[in-house]
């Protein structure tokens, strides 16, 4: 049996496969394009505002105040604690992932960093939503 040499048009060896980016929680996380990240940030911001609107609509009149504050929108009530649990269960990980992707691109927001892990009330959730929109707008530049 005669072997013929294999002639290939490739002059250099194949490049090694890129490893996927693993975020701190161990889930596979692929970088998005700028428009994809911008659209996802806008969608998450709108979903968070929908949560705030729904929770404001069902707020009880005489809710027990847990932490009083001189400004009424900064008070913390039992209803706010339930809202926080919903946020952390449904939105917390997604928004944290968005924050990490923006940070990888050099875009940061102090209000988002301050309220991301532990928003106390609906005003803090609005601040997170607004910070996501501002970061998405900075991504356009």
C-alpha cells in the first residue's frame, strides 16, 4: 500500500479552542455583543419596573413599619421585605450577571453597586432599574 502525503492549505496549526467564561457562580456565561447587552439591560430594567408597579398596586394601607425614616419613600415595611425576597429570587442573579458584563467593559454605576445586593424598598429597586438604563445608554457611545 502506497501512502501519499497529505497536502493541506493550512500552513499553521489550528488555533486552540477558546474557553468559555465562567462567572463566579459556576454557570457558563458567554460574552454578548454590545447591542445584545444593551437590549438585555433595557429588558431587565423594564421587567424590574413592572415588578415595582405591581407591588405598589397591591401595597396594604396599614402596613407595619420595620425601619422608620424621615422621608416616607425610604421607610421599610413588611410589604417591602416581601418585595425584596421576590427581587432576590427572580431578578438578583440576572442583574448581577449584567453588572459583571458591564464592568468587564469598563462601565460601572455607584448606585447599582450600592443597592444591587440588598435593596430595602421600592425606591431602591427603581434606582437599580434607572442605573441599568443609564449603563445601557453609556454602552451606545
